[in-house]
């Protein structure tokens, strides 16, 4: 080899060595003492992954305020949903002063069941339609009758059977008087007190016949405080004086008959 070719040979060897060293460095993955799980990107490729930001909690939305409930509207809604039902009642048209009569009421949600079987009252039964709640109250009132309830005033009405109310009624005086039947429904409201509404007020006129024996007994019983000292005592004294006078007269007449004059 000539002296002119030797420098070019050295330069060529150096370039080949540098090229081989660069290829070796690109083929060897970087080591950091463990696996990072990150795939190395080729040179010249720009990452398209968005930068991760620290998540922030979602904003808390205030609850929407609810409008206040109207109790009157709730009551109206409850009563508008009452089931259709029937009522039977049997006050007699005529009664006798001082004599007891049975008055009965039956309420049911069953529109076809018989309500007249087993009634004890003598009055002709009448049946009408009426709204029915689960809790019903029935009252019988009058100033001219002595009324004794024989059942609870408020009862549950449910199912296909009827619920019954009954009273023993005694007229206190003769004449024409009214019996008043008040039918009340009660509904429950969540968060409020129970509410009641009178569904029907039934008034029946009763013709009460005179009972002379009861009239005398009732008069004496009701007026005994003044009747005995002002009427009975003088009457008893007068009657006693008349009896004594007649007795003395008969006694004197008997003495004269047994002892004729000499």
C-alpha cells in the first residue's frame, strides 16, 4: 500500500466503527433496574396521549325544595277516593211511649250482598248508596228518645261482609218526634292527624203513641220533688181524715144500736 492510500483507509475504518456503535446503541433497550411497563417510542414519533390532570370532585347540587303539602287538598283527595257502598237503616214509623224498640244500621262495600237477614228491629229496612271508608262512625241522636247504644260507635268496614250498629230506643213522650242518624267517615293522612267528614245526616219522623200508665209513672218520677210535699201529703191527710170520720160515725151508730135508750 502506498503512502497516499493509508490515510483514507484509516478514515474509512473510523466511520465504519462509529456507524456500528450507533446501531448497537439503538438496538439495546434502556435499563432502569426493573420493568417500567412503558413501551419505548421510536425516534421522531410524538406522543398523542393527553396529559392527565388531577380529578376534582363533582360539584354538589343543592336539593330542589319541595312545595309544602296542603292538608285540605290531601283530605279532599282521600275522600274523593272512597269506595262506593250501601247503608241499611230501620227506624220504625210508629212507636209507643215508654216501649223499647231496636234500631239497626248496616254498612258494606259489597253492592250485591243481602243486608236484611237477621234484623231484630220492627221498622221496615231502607237501603241507600253511600261512600264508604275503612273507618266509619254512626251516631243516633234525639232529645225525645232515651237512646242506649249496644255496639261501638266507630268500627272498621272491610271485605265483603257488612258492619252493624244497633241502639235500644225508648220514646220519652208522645207526639211526633225526629230520630237523627249521623254517618261519618274517617281517613288517615301521613304526617297529619286523622280527618273526619259527615257523609250523611238522615232524619226520620216518628209518631209516638200515648201510653197512659207510662205517662203517669213518668210524671210522678219527674216531678216527685215538689209533687209529694205539695200534693200527695195533703191528699193523704185529707183521705185519712175522711176515712177516720166515716169510721167514727159507723162506730157511734153501732154503739147506739147496741144500747137502746131506757
